[in-house]
C-alpha cells in the first residue's frame, strides 16, 4: 500500500467507513474514552457477529483499538484525529444541506 497514490489510499479508507453502523461505532468511541462492545450492541440493536465484522473493518483501517478485560471487550478511537474526521464530515454535510436549501429556495422563488 506504500506505493499507492494518496488519493487511492484515501478512497480505500472511505470505503471502510461506508456503512452506517461503522459511522455509529466511531461516533460512540469518539464521544467517550472507551465503549464496551455490549453497550454498542444495546445501542445499535444488531447481532454480535455483525457488530464483530464492523469492528474488524474499523480495526483493519486503524480507526479503533480494542482491549479485553475479563469477559468484556472495550473499544476506543485509535487516534484523536478520528474525531476530527467525524467533525469534518459533519461540517461538510451542514454546508451541503445549507447549499441545497438555498438552491431549493432559489428554484421555487417567483420571478420578479
């Protein structure tokens, strides 16, 4: 992967993020120091094998880390920049929604 252009590496990262459950997991781990997997299961209402697959994808992309303590597994953001990624996505979506609202208003305005 070291010899790939950065834009391809970025695209691969975005493919890893391209599922609502993975985004929700990142939101949860960025909002707290760590989150127990059992809390994620309760929040998202999905089966353990499905959550496990999503966690594996996020670990593979280096976005989360996990530790086992006793019978529980806890996850946290691998780096503070993960929270920055979510913040940047929110800013882009907020701007984009504002632009779409402006475009819709302009399209429905009566000509003078």
